[in-house]
């Protein structure tokens, strides 16, 4: 009978920078846990990923650094790939979207849809740089944010206040290429009409996949219920896969269309002869691991592309995670507020498993979660060292001390023995349920639960004391303890593979290696699992031939009596205060830099002082207190309020542009200060007599200048 087949993909990390702990927690560690679990169960798994190397941000970084886009992606592809390998995230292939295989595959995919009439064409006006003579993507346009006044907002987003923008909303927009003011120019692009697939997507997802995680299902429902719109699949750019249509010079495939095809390309690159069974055989389950910002692409857009193409399987599940914060603040690559994987590996050599463990324990599975260095230290010292590591060390050391490093025979069981052994199958069943449902935080608790059972058992039975009077009973205790250690070598393999391998070396056991799908294939290029890296998730089978399989977890006879074990080695070491303080100091330095930059930016935005005026000029201004009696919006305007006020001298009307800051209801009864002798002015057909005195903050918001205590209307100020 053929093994169950699962194709697991991970969102292609964008090659304009290294990966950080948010990426690891949200996508890559959970995916690796799931793959390792399936392999332990003997299932047939393919694990696919690669670098996403096209798109505007890469071209922007290349211009900023005075190099080519290829230079940028070559640099970061290498850093990312190395980080994954050193963290034990073992893809069967980690390739890239600049490969020749992908360029041909993405081009052929587009051409198939084009020839089948799956696209529509639209002519539209887009921003164009008249000096650089090129169309501008939204990110190539900068200006002042209309929401917060940030002068460095982009055409798609203000990174200061987080507002989603369009280039049309920017104040004083300019090209980031030349500084020129962009102009509108007509261009033609191809669009995938997602509205055509709306009914099918509703049936496939909303009716057919109610088991998906609530955050994924809810976002899909929101998109579908809101009505889907055609989405451009090409853009004007010189970096990417060229659109393979005559007359499409200067146009490339939009990166969102190009990137997911990379999963197929990478599979073809790894398995040129047998890739189709992984993508076109109904017996294959396709699972996409992604972050929440990619849900629409993997649940709405990519399935629509596959449906339009025909012949491909669709994802069985898309277990997207939420975001991980750092020390209470949102991780931001642009602000440098992150823990980068390659820097962590340099600062904490040999502690790859600790980061995997902590990120899993804090995984943002249903809501955003937080990483802190103090929690990192506490979990390592109090859980990995004090519970898991301590138990294993005592069991192995005592076995060598009293039984020469040989598994002792198991004698008659007592109630305490039966209770400990009975807990293991229950924890295994819970682990299986949680792992299968992508609840990795809960599954990790189950695995640590096994370690807690072992640690409590050996502490309560005290074999070091029992051995003085009853060596046979001490042997039974240590036999059971070693069986629990063997279960831990299985239970922690998905979560802490390096520690699990060290534990297997101590116990002198191997683990089922899974399948190498490249056997029998033509020579492949750029595969991830090269040389010894291919064995990281397996470990070498010992000469005794004992090999662990998932179905042995929780059994009381994994290690036979008489089996020789190796010497004890520390599975984990304490993380000292100095190492944590170093990381906190680094973050504090970044925080201070950001605060200083913010203050400088705010200072730059303060309205400059106007020209000097004489005392005689000032004396001409009649500033008085007044009270608002009536307030209403001026029809067909967004910003104007019509106010009827009592000045103590008369009742008059003032039209003021404050509607975006105050409602009419908020204005009623408010005491204000006005410039009473300002010459009348007609605004929207209404005579306005006077001006309200207000202060504009650095964030652009307007606030009233009001007396500290209630004054009579008409009180003169000055």
C-alpha cells in the first residue's frame, strides 16, 4: 500500500533582507515541525521553499545601494538559506524565482491562461516619471501622508501611522527615482478576473473547508462577501519574468502572480521526472504554511490561478499564523526592530533548539503574540534545562553509575510505575490530535508533559537512594526512566531536533529516515539538503539496529534490557543574565535611535515661525471668548461646520474646517476663543464672521484653545 502523500510549501521569503524571528514563528518553524511529525509517522512528504526574488522593493534597495537587483537577491538568498539550514529547517529543496526553471515555468503558466482567454485587458492611467521615463509602482512614489503629516509616506502605505494609501492621496507626491513630479500616462495590463471565480471560491472554501483555522476562514469570508475584483497580473517594470506576449516589452509578471508558481517550479527542479504526482495527483494533500498577510494570495488568488489553468490539485489546508511582536512592539524590518535569525545564530551558538522551542511556545497561532528575552531565558532555564535536560541527565548518569551503562531489567511494577507509564499514551494521543490540527503550541505542552512525568517520577522514586538497599527495584525505576527518555527522543524530534539527536546518541538508537525522493531522478541543482544536511532530521541508525518510530512513543519496552547506552551529555545549558542583558541593551539602543529620529522628524514638521509683526499690528486683533449655541455640517463638504456662537456682543455665524476633528454634537456648549474683528468672508454661500483660534499638533490634529475656567462671553484676551 502506497504511503499517504503530503506536499508542504512555505511562503517564499522575500530576498531583500534576512529572515527574523517573526518569520520563523509565523511560518517556517511550524512547517518544519509538521513535516518532521509526518516523517516520523512514516508518511511520504515533500517540503518545498525558495527565495522570492522579484518585485519593486528589491529594485529600490538595489538603487539605494548602487548595485544590481541580482546582487541584492544573491546576497540575501545565501543568508536566508544558511539561516534555515543552521536552524534545522530542512527543505527538500530551497531554490529561487530567478532560476531558469522558474522563468520558463512561470512564463508557460501565463501563456496557457492567456491562450485560454482567462485574462482580461484594461487600459488605465498610472503615474509616470517624465525624467526617468518609466512608469512608477506605488512604492516608487513618496510624499506627505494626509493622515499624520509624515513627509516620507509611500504611494501604498504610510509606515509611520500604518494607513493604507493611494498615490492620489499623497500631498506633494514625487518620484523616488528622480525627484520629479509624476504625471498620469496610459498603459495596458492583463488582469485575472477574480469575480468570475467568486461563486466557486465560496463553495470550495466557505462550504467545503469550514475546518480551516478561524483567522483564515474569516479573512476569506470577508474577501468573498465583499465582492472580488479583477487583479492585475502584469506591471511596468524591468525586473522580473517578462510577459511572454508580443508587444509586452517593458512589462513583467506581477510578483504576486509569479511567486506562488515558484512552488511548482521548485518541485520540478527537484523532481523533473515525477513532479506531477505531487501537483496533479488527487492522492496528494497540499498544505501551504504562510503568515496572515499572505492569506488572500494562497486562499483566493493562487487557487483561482490553478483552477483557470486546470489539472492541478488545490490546497487541503492553509494554516496561516498571526504576527509575532518583539518586547511589546511590532517587528519592523524598516525600523530595524527585529531579532534576525543569522545574528541570533552568531550570538547563541549551539542554541538553535532554544529559539525553536521558545518560538513554538509563543507561536501566534490565533492572535498576535509577543517574544521577550526574559521569557526566552526563563523557558530555557526553567523548562528545557531544569525539567527535560535534568531528567534525562539523571536517568543516564544513574544507569552508568549502578548498571554500567546497560539498560537494567524491569521487575514487578508498583502503582507509582503504572501511573507514570499510563500518562504517556494519553499525552501521545493529545500530541497527535494537536499536531494534526496545526496546534503546535499545545503539542509542545504535551511533549513537555512527558518530560514532566519523567522528572516527577524519578524525583519521587529516588533510585539513587533505593539502589543502596534494593538494586533490583532501582533497576526497574531506571528501566522505566529510560523508556520515557526514548519517548522524549521521539516527542521532541519535531520541536528540538538537535537535542533529540543528542538524546538518541546517548541512548544509541536511530530514527526512521523517511524517503529521499531524488533517488532515480536526474541530477538536480540547488537542492537544500546537501551532504550531511540531508540527515539532520533523521540521525544515523546505530550498530545495534534499534530504530525509533512514532508508533513506539509511550511504550514501556522501547529499549530492551541489556541494551548499552552512551555517556551522558548535557542536552541544554543555562542562559546567563549577561547574554540576555546584551540583547536588551541592543534593543534599547535601537529604541533610543528610533525615538531620536521621531523627535527630529516632528521638529522638522513644526510650522515655522511667521514674519515678525509690530505691537501695533497685534493691537489691531480683537480676541474674545464665545460659546457655541448651534452646530451643523455644511452640506456637500467633509471638513466644514457651521457654528452659531454667542460673543457677548452678538450672535453670529462662523464657518470652520474642523469637521474631521469634531462632530456637531461635540461642539454644542463649548466655550472657544475667536478673532472677533476678522473681515467677514463668504464660504459655501454662508457669511462667516470671525475665526476660531486652534492649535495644530505635530500629528496634524487640531485642538481648541479654551479658557482654564468658564468666562463670560465677550471677555477680551490680550
